[in-house]
């Protein structure tokens, strides 16, 4: 796909970067109105680049994948705000005629989501230093409020930098996929899906237990059964 046909200009890039910062704080910091969910953030990304329906499609698929990672508690979860925004923008930028570009946009969203999760963890470690010592903050409530607002500003900057760093690579990756012959893509996507499925299954097997039985035996039993069914059907 020629780069001149990609509808990303300096103005739209700046708008998306600013939106990435806003969406990044919604999940935990402020205002927590669910605009950071991929269904919404991806639609916003598509809308900025002129195709909200493309963003909605990507967002719906990412939403299904992220439902098992609710943004609360001490567990690490994907940063779906900037991730959805980038994925929706990438798919909308290259058009909706290629299944490969849809897959590329989703993979970009998943990758950015987990990279964002690492950045959230680092930001929280920074918050611990920012909100200490406790005795000083307890004696000066106005200082606590000031540092709280500073932490939110840092989170906005984190989301903006995440979007600025990965928006263009995601769009270029989706555009590259559009230009590839279908035969080559079939091999690439087949290998990528196999590796992804095995990784997901291994992760689920390693974390799951049922009736006191470890997840690994169940994983191998399911893989054997699936292979048998595939052989019979084939």
C-alpha cells in the first residue's frame, strides 16, 4: 500500500497521541468511565482516521480477548486504552479489504496492551516514591493532593508516549501486510496462529487446576483429543 494513501497526517497523529494519554488514565486513575475499553478506544481510533466501523470491528475482537483481564486488583492486565486506539487506527488507515491487515491490527493491539502493562507497573513503582514519606504527606494534606495530581499527569504522559511510539509502526505493519501475496500470508499467519495458540494453551495449562489435578495433564489430553478429531475430520 503506497504510503501516500495512508490517511495519517501530523494533525491526526497529534490528536491520536493526545487521546492515547487520556485513554491511558481512564482504566484506573481518572475518570473511570470505560472509554479505555478496546471496544470504545479502537472505535475512536478508527473515527479519527475516517472509518469508525473498522475501529469498532477491531475493538469488538480485542474486547473479547481482554474480558478475562479486568482492570482491578494486584494482577497485571493489558493497557487496553492506547492499545485499542492504535489497533483501530491501524486497521482504519489501511482499509478493510484485507483480512491480513485485520489480524495485523489485532496483534499490534495485543502487543501494545502488554507493553503498556509493563509501563503501568513501572509507573506504579514511581508513584510509591512520589507519595512518600507518609509522615510528611500526613502533616501536609495539600501536598498529598498536589502529588496525586502529578501522578495522574505522569500517567497521561505515559499513555501519550506509548501511542506516539507504536502508532506509526502498527500502521506501517498493517500496510505491509496488505501488499503481500495471499500465499505468503497464509504461511505466515498459519505459523503465527499456531505459536499463539500453543503459548495461550501452555499459559492456561500452567495456571489452571481442576479437582486437584494439575492443568498440564488436561492440556496434553485436550491436545491429543483435538489432534485425533482433526485427523478424523481431515
